[in-house]
C-alpha cells in the first residue's frame, strides 16, 4: 500500500493494529522503544520519536493508554504536534475525556494537520476476530480517507458526526459493556452464595432471555476464576469508568450504575489486580459480601 501509517502507542491495542495493517501490506512505522524491539521482525519500521513519525506518515493512528503518555507523545519537544504538517491526518483511537482530545486536535491543527476523533470499541481479540467498531468523527472528507485503513482494524467504521461525537458514543458503549460485566458478576455471586453450582447457573442462563454478551464471555471466567491471560485487563476499564462518571456529572445526568462500577474497579486497583482480566470485578464484589451483612 502506498499510504505510510504511523502507530503512536505500540501496546496491546497498538501492537495488534500494527500487525493487522502489516498483514495487509501497509508500510507501518512506530516509535523506537524497548518494548518495540519485536516490531522490525514483524515488518515494521522504527523511528526516533513521535515528531519524526508525524513527519514521515500520511496517517498517524493514536492508541495511547494514559493521560501522561498523551502529554509526552503529543505535546513534548519531540512530540507528534512538533512534526505535524499539511497533509497529515491523525486518527485518535484512544479513550479519554473529550476536553483532552480537543487539546490534541488544536495542537495538531495549529500545524496544519487534520485531527479526527475515532475511538475503538473492542479488545485486541475483537480486532483480530472482526468484532470491533470504530466510530469516526470530525472532518467528513478526512474520515472517508482514513476509513479503508481503519476498516482493516474493524469491519464497522460508521461516520457519527462532528469531532467529539465518537468519544461521546464510546462512553455510551463502554457504560453498557462495563456495567453488564458487573451485572453478570452480581448475578453469579448471588447464585453461588445461594448454594448453586456455577456451571449450572451458566447452563441455565445462556439459552435464556436473561443472557448478555458479557455474561456469555465472562461468566465462565468468573466461575473458573481465570484471570490470566486477560482478554482485556482491568486497568483499561478502570480509567474508562472514571471518564464515564465525569462525563455524566458534567452533563448533569445521573449515572448510578456506572458510579458503583467505578467504585468497584477502584477496589480492584486497591487489591493490586488491574493487570488481571477485567472480570476480576467478581472478586471485588465478592469481597463486599461480608461487609454487606
């Protein structure tokens, strides 16, 4: 492929995205970090810093996982904004507060680049199996241009409106997913405490109207306490629940379930279990059993 793609954030999500694009013969580059030593062997190119990545890319995909990473990788002296230019399109696939995404957009567009808000809903496994969704928002022409590239990572890439609408929809999707995980944990915890066999609960729920995608995916993990390897680590949703509650608060809308979910993932953090499968919320809820009495 003639387009040069830069991936900024070569973690679990970024690494998966890079591999999928390389498999489709895209020229993909990333920043040289100790954790990226594997990348050249996979067919990718490593560059010195984010500034160079911007200078040498036609499309830059942001898959940064923390606010600190955004500050360093975008706004630093050798950050992406320093190398931004006319002709560069930046697709920000991360999950952050809309205000932070707007700061990134403003810094990039001040240098002539076009910045898009294109959050992804799904795990690395969802990308690999074609179950992820990427919501495109921002300049519609630029979204049309990046859609074929992002379509390699997710079969569904709907255009959803002005910049920021993608992130707002991501909050809706994430609140449903994460809260459904809590509901699955609550139901299974209650059933087990009642003396029921976990597998019996799963066998009865799965074909019933009470089931959900998250129950199907994560109730078996909860029943087996299979937290490793994680399909998605709890640290990802730990920050997402905070953003969801803060977003709801800023809007003046009630978010009671998301607030409880956020608090339980805070408990997961206190337990030192954020690198475990996100279904580990089952253990945080279970730990409250004696307190509730």
